[in-house]
């Protein structure tokens, strides 16, 4: 298979968003925590393991999650904190391998084959990473160690939380074959149903099924792909992670909106949040996308290119508001708005060369202001400094206006 010479680690921070919230707020520790939006229409972005024991999981409607776990504590997400923890996490990984292939904020593949002579074997490196994540970030990581990426990713998930599973080359089939077919990479609900219709319920069943017949049932590409995985074969190399294609924020409202002025305030807030995430990722946006979902669940998107790539929230907001001005909103069914979102796209590194403009001083001031806002929020919290338009006369003294 060519995999025996490689040592691949998959490292995954357990319940990342919820774990950061519990770390930063001691009152949440040991309690069922849900990170997400409103109780009526929100969706679970993440949840602690205490909440998962009740059947709560990510992408579940918040109303269902709270029926399953009525005592859950719902908190708004804090992307700046997660981005900071993610940067520190990847800095740790960089001390163990020259390349980390990021899959998301909180998980990555490492090829430590070339590091073993200096740092020890795969399990030793895995334990060292877990210890540093615990000591430096006060978070918990699970690690899978295997000869290839497919097996390493399953291994990291199998003993969560705080797991370390090692699958040697001669133990791959014994590890994989009892697992359900849903564990195969690329098998979604539809393919899973088709495999079960063939009587294939475990990965071992797929491995024993004639490959030619599997190709005939699922197509040459899918059939060959699943047959190879079922044999424990995965030749994919660990590669430098790709930059995100888009960075955005959406909000589903408790009540439908029919006044564009209400949406303008939300978009201003979203623009600031997206701009902060751009700066945290060292990126600039070259275009803005507006997302509007109506009360009949129709969704439209509108896109505009920016004259100059930016991390300035005011520039993103102006573009979004201009797009909003061309969207029909009214007090009638099919034109009331239940969700609005803003995304930054056409992303490029902040260090990329760019052409200076006649408006350069104002552009530079806007980006410097953003950097100052990031510092203030990092030290004193997201509510420490806000635009005046977000401050209502009846805001609580602690600045918690429920706006997330």
C-alpha cells in the first residue's frame, strides 16, 4: 500500500468553541453549554460534551436542542477568541512538523515521518502535542496516529474526548472492518442508504464485496474509491492547508423584519465581525456578498466588488448597505426577512502587493482603527467598544444587549 513508511497524525481540539467558552468562564465548566443563536430560530454551532450526552449536536435547531436539554446554557459565539486559540494551536503543531494541513479552526493533519528521529515515534509526538495543548491553551485535544490520513482521522474521533488512538500498519483492517459504512470518507446519507440496500453495513462488508460489482452499482469513481478505503488504502499526502474562500456571518431573527433600517444596523454589526475575522486570518476582502432569506425561505444573494481589498468594517458595511438598497423588503408574505448575512470573498493575504490609491490616507486610517478595535476587544471583551448605533438607551449596565 505504500503507507507503512508514513506516520500521520490527525489532531482535533475537543468541542472547540464550547471548550473555549468554558475555559474563559469558570461558571460554565462541567455544565451543558451550547454555542449558537436565538432559542427560537437559532442553530447549534457547537456544544460541550455535557450537552452531547442529551443528544444535542452541531447544526441541530436550537429549539430541539433545548427540548432535549432544558438546562443547557446558551452562549453567543466569540470568533475573536476562537481565532486566537486557533493561531496558538497551529503554532504548537508547527513545532512538531514542517507542514500542518488545516481542515478547520481546530483540526489538522501532520506528517511526522521526518520528525520521529528527533522527537520520538508517532504516539510520543501525539502525547507531547496533547500535553502542550492542555498546558498552554487549557484545552483538550484528541489524536489519531496511523499510516494514512483516512485511518488517522477516524482514530482521533474514536476515543473522544481526550483520546489517543494508535493504529499500526498491520492493524488497519482489524481497526476499520467492524466500523459502520458511514465512517468511510465521502459516504453521505444517500450513499450510505445505497450501501445498506446492498447488504453492506460495515467497512468490512464493503471490503469483502467484489469491487467490480461495487463499481457497477455506484459508478467507477465512487466504487473504486470506497473499495480502496475499505482496504485501508489512502495515498493522499499531507499538504499545506488552503486559505478560506470566504469569511462571513449570518443572523436568523427571532421575528421577521420588514424595515430595512433594522437590517442596516445588523449589517453594520456583521461587517465589524467579519472585518475582525479577516484581520485575525491576515486576509483582505476584494468583494462583499449580501445574503437575504425571506419568510417563505427563499434566499437571494447579491455580490459587489470593492475598489480596493480591505479589512475595514466600514468599507464592508457601505458595500453591503448599497446592495441592500436594491433588495425588496415589505410588510407582506414573501418579502419579510428572517435572515440576513454578510460575507467577504475574493480574499487575498494582507501582505500581498497592492496598488496605492488617491484615497490611501483614509484607507490606512480605517484599517488602523480596525486593529485598535481588535486590541480593545481582546483585552476588555466584545462589548467594551461599540458603534453608537448599536447602543440602545435601555442597554444593561454590563453592555449585554443580546446582540451577540
